[in-house]
């Protein structure tokens, strides 16, 4: 069984919608188990309410659970060209995993949302990929085989670095069919890569065991 984690932070529901699409795409790969988790909130409840942020009942992730997955797909809104502070704080707690190389060789990917076409979504994805590389993870983006990102007849979020959506300046625009398709494509892409790596690891492990242990 290949395990994939879709881990996100969402303020107004856009990233959560993309996370569900990413998970749907990953689940379409046979033999893949997918969990969706959100990073813990760090902002006081009264501040969130005043800002009109959408309530989210998705279970929270725990840093210590990350090594149990073969692939981790991160979703974060854009904050001035960077990931949200909540996501950064969660990642910053993973120093112990880095110290013992617990995430080396796992697949990592990122998706995001932004207020406008030029709101820094590509920078946010790239800057979020940096700590994944420090963990020794293998980065997967959104290949141009997803031709939807080449459309020019409508606004389309995302890039070859990762799936995405454009929420609009007031946050009223919801992910389009094309953007959701991009997230599903990325989720499947990541899951396929992870499944191949797991299969290769299992073959290598079997080949290294004594014959009687393999037969047992």
C-alpha cells in the first residue's frame, strides 16, 4: 500500500477545495491510500471570525506522523509570495525529522491559491518547495501534459511548479473546473510516482533477503 498525505492550510475554502481534488486524483491510482489533514491554526478564534475565515473540521496533522507517508502534498495560500505562516510554523517543527533523515526519498509537491494572476503564486510554490528539498524529498510539479494550464481563453491558476487557483481580490472566485482538474492531475501524478518508488523499494528489499525469508 502506498500512502499519500494531502496537508493544507485554508483561510476561505479555496485551498480546501483544491486539497479534495488532489486527494481524488491520488485515490484514482490503484493501491494508494490518501489522508487529508490540515495544519493547526495559530490565529485566535475571535480574529478568524472577524476576518470571515471559513470554519474547517478536517482533522489536524501531527508532525510525527509525516514519516508514515510515501508522498506529501502541501497546499497553502499565498502570503506575499510565500507560504502561510501556519504552514511555515508546522514545517519548522519538523527539525527532528530532518535530523534523522526521516523524509529522505519521499515525494513532495505543492499547490496554492492567490488573489490575482500576478499575486505571487509561483513564488509561493517555489519557496515552499525549498524546505522539502532540505528534507531530501523528491519534488513533483504539474507537468505540461496537463494541457489545461496552457489555456488563454480564461483565467487559470497553477503553473508547471504546482496546481493552483486565483481567488480574486475579494476571495469570491472559486476554483474553476480547469483548476480542479489540474489539482486532480497533480494528485494522480504524485501518487503514481510514489507507487512506483514503493514498488521498486519492495523489489529491492525482496532481492536482498535470503531465499527462505522471501518464500516465508
